[in-house]
């Protein structure tokens, strides 16, 4: 087993993505780094929702939901589509939901 470990130490390191990509990834993770925003992503993973539906599902105020939606929208996590008088929010793609679901699962395992 030690030979395998020693061989692993001498492997060529993987190339890192370019710095702008790392900066963008950091900004995305910062945008996701709030419990209410995590809750919004989890809710939108299930179905697209308008602000008042998110308020009801999350049990927080409308101004707070709107503020967090602005952060998520600016980070490219969610987008809104006007449907009549409402704006329906949904996730831009499933990659972001996977990040949040994996982080929640990791925290639930006691690795936080």
C-alpha cells in the first residue's frame, strides 16, 4: 500500500484552470454562501417560483427574498421570466443545484 501512496505523490499535478475562471468560480461560491440563498436554490430545484411562493416556502420576508434573488441573479445562478404580473424565477442550470445539494449532504454527514 505504501508503494501506491509513494507513486501517487510523484504524479504530475493537474493543470489549474486560468485565473479568471478561478475568480468566477469564487464569486459563484460567494453568491451561494448564505443559508437563504441555499434555500432558494433548493426550492427552485423543485420548481420555478415567484417571490411570494418563495416567501411562503421559506418563511422569510419578501424584501429578504428579493434581496437574495438579486444576488443570485447577478451571479448568474437564477433568471426571472415575467408571466403576467409575476416574475417566475428558475435556476440557470442544474450544475448549481448539484453544488448546493452536495454541500448540504456533506454538512448533514457531519463534515462541516
